[in-house]
C-alpha cells in the first residue's frame, strides 16, 4: 500500500468541511482559500477547488458575488448561505464525533499476549 495515496484520500475527505469553515468567517476570494488550505498542509489545486465551489453553490451551501478589482478583472467572493451554516454545523458535529472516536481507538493500549508456550 502507498502511504501517500492514503494521506491524500484522508485530506480529500475533509476538504469540503475545511472550505465551508473558511467561507463561514466572511467573504473570501478563492485564491485566499488556496493559500490558507496550503498553509494548513491541505494540498489542493485550482482544478480541485473551483469544481468543488461550483458543487457547493449548486447545492445552495455557498453563494458568490462579483467585486471589481483595481488590479485586473473582477473577483468572485464567496459567502456561506443559511443552508450552508446548517450543513457546516452538522459536519462539525460529525467531525467532533470522529475525533473522539479516533482518540478512543488510539488510546487503547496493546493487549498482552495470553498464549501458552
């Protein structure tokens, strides 16, 4: 088995959750999301982020508005919707449960062997 593949899959599994958390703080530009995700070691590229943002918008979880830019073309700024807040709340509860479950499993000490020789 390839450890890198497993690590990538683990990170992909939490990408929507991380993106919704970032957007929930206020209007945010996609490239700023990329910077934050990368600095948190959640490696993502534009080719992954933009389709995910489109899916979140079509699902009614995020919205966007165009804002004129003095340094180039208009920029698309994302915000979370009321449905997005509800969705994020549910994901946060699941995340907290997963952390607790994982910690519980990790904290169990190795059992001593009871084999007779």
